C-alpha cells in the first residue's frame, strides 16, 4: 500500500513537472468556452440568455449591465432603457465590455459574450502565471497553481455570467502583479498598478481604497531609494484618480453631486440587515416612512441616488444605536461570503465544500510559515488585500458568488506558503 501511494505521488510530480504552462492555460480557456456555449444553448437556467429586446429586454444578462450597453447603442443614454433615468449604481467597465462583446447583436449576444469572457480568463491566467514568478514558486508549484485556478469548478461556472466578477478577477491579479513589480522598477510599474486600480474601481467600488492599501507596502520597501518610493506611491494614486475622474465628473454633471464611483451603501446595508438577521428587505418601508414618497428600485439598487442617501443616513443612525451589530455583521458576512445562500442550501453547501478546505489550508500554511519564520512581506500584503475584500463585502452584504474573484490569488497564496525555500528577489539583493 505505501508503495502504491509513493508511485502515485511520483506520477503526480512527473505530470506537474512536464506540463507546460501555455498548454494548461489553453486547455482551461477551451473548457470555459465550451462549457459556456453548451450551458447557454441548452441549460439556460436561470433564463437570462435571452434576447435583449422586446419582451425579454429586462430578463437578459444580469444586474442591468447589458441593458445599459444596449441603451447606449440605441439612444446614447447611460440608462437601463431608452428614455429611462440615468444610472448611478453601475460603473462603466462591464458595460464597455458588453458593448464590445455582444450588445450589438441583441438576439444572440450571449454567444459573443462567451468569447469575451474567455478572453478575460486567458488574460487572468496569463497574469497569474507571471505572479507565480513574482512569488518565486518552483515550476512544479506554478503548474499546480495554474491547474487549480484554470479548472476550479466555480471559476469555470462563473465565466458565463455578465456581472462584474470576471473583470474583477482579472483586475485583482493585474493590480497585485504590478504592485509587486514596483520592487523591481518602481517608476515603471507604479503607473500600471494605479491604472488597473482605477479600472477596477470602475468595475466595483472595493477597488477604490486599494491605493491606500498599497501605499504602506511601497513606502516600506527599504531596498528602494526613499525618493523613488514616494514618487511611485504618488504616481500610483494619481493614475488611479485619473482613470476614475471622468466617471466622477459625469456623475457630478448628471446628478449635481459628487459620486466617486457608485452609490448603494444605504441600499446594501439594509439588504444585508435582512439577509443576516432575517426578515423582508426593509429598504422601501424605511424610505417611505422617512420621506412619505414611494421607493423606486431597479436591478438591486435605488433609482434615485438621493434615495440611497436617505437609506445611508438611516444606516449610520442604526450603527450608532446598535453598534454591537457591526462585529456581528462582519462575522456572519464573512461566513456568507464563502458559503452564500442566495441560491438556496445547495449553493451554500457546494460553495462551503470548495472554499472551506482552501481556507483551512491557507490558515495552516500561514501559521506554518510564521512558525518557521519564512513569511514574506509580499505574503502578508496579499493576505491583507484578501481580508480587506472579504470584509468590505461582509459589512454590507455577502450575496452572490463574490468569492470567485479572490480564488486565483488565494490559490497562489496557499502555494507560496508551502514553498520550501524563499528565493531572494531583487528587493533583497540591490537598491533600486
């Protein structure tokens, strides 16, 4: 029996040692493309892969991004439908992707979207491969990371969706890659890191604070000259702000108020209150009781940004009156992040089965590395980034498969924690 186990391990090592990263990536994107096309053409559950026209206009896609893209083509308005109110809670990156990949073919947009989604996966896996080099992983572990990320069931399953998840997954990898490359070429890598943070912010608001997370990491790189550290930090912040600025200016002109990326804090705070503590969604009742006006919502958000302001003011009052709920929200939301139950018990169980072992592996690996004094600043920085994203969602509402955006980085971090030796990087050997 031991010899059979040893032979199995040897065989696995042999396979990992002789696989080529390019072939792994190619096979992974082929699987995604075939899965997505088969699902869209045969399963179609839920019925979102329908024409974005006529009676099925509002059923196509998810979260309204496709409707905005189609409205831009038809009338030039940034709205869910021609002649509708301007949208404030759906930033433009996912809309632009759908404009390129599918919105121009309203009957069969989903076929084109799968090609675009597969391209996002190709770029993500290619970026992840480069990240394995930044973490000095052995060729065997690099291939293992690509295999797990390339063929993770949820990353394949979610590739068909038209929400922001696929773009956010790619952008998280790119942000991490270029922040780490600041160690090598600070004034070259920092603008790219800022650029991708800005694009990420126009995908989802959680990216907006990432420049503040990256700044301590950059400023404490002792092997980089102090003036270059300061300059790199400034470039990163400036480039991120420059990307977000046009959208912010559009919001100021449209709504006569500053909306840096999106509104929605109030809406999602109260949505999370119902999800975490039970009861029906209270947003409409609270707003109508406060203002005496009817509450209008569409695609999981208030139609009027002023309505969300009212809900956010009420949320802050609630946090003042019931501060003990804040840590409880974070605790419940963290569990819900990795085992979301919006799709029912089956989704929660399947998600937990896939996520809990990875979380346990990360925890054990982190403690093991600390005990052996092999933990690196890069591993700590990546851990902080992952925790920030989890808690940002947990505080409001961990609803949906948001955890998929973290999976490639979590798999990479787990592999790096079990690497036997730390290979010195340029930041350990010379001053930049």
